[in-house]
C-alpha cells in the first residue's frame, strides 16, 4: 500500500475543503451549462486551481460523453412523467 502524503492523510479525516464542496456541488450544472456566468467563472477558477476538482470535472465530462455516445434511448418513468405533467398543470392554473 502506498504511503499517503501529509495533505492526503489530513483530507482522509477532514474531507475536502469548503471551496471543493462548493465547486463540486455546482459541477453537474456547470458542465451542463446551467449556471450563471458568475457561478461558472467561480467554478472554473476553482477547478483550474485544484487538481482533485479538475479530475472530478474531467471524469464527469468523460462519463457524460460516454452516455451521449451510447445513444441509448432514455425514457422517464411513468411516475416522473405524471409528476411533471401535474407541475405544468398547476402552473397553468395559477394566475400570473
């Protein structure tokens, strides 16, 4: 078994720093382009300065690329389709 560096040893007990938790909490939306420009620049600034988060971003992009390449049809469950339809119906019945 390889020896842990002091920072790896500390991280194993304390978990990732708060900046990593914040960035990783936004990573899915960031990769999908679903965050504001400000949030995107914050996530990007962290990711390019943090090897662990850069690795997480790369792994996520690789995974999503593989899913897209698989071209498997993805259908939402009947339950989810009903919930979405109910949400739209509720929004349409609510006065603006």
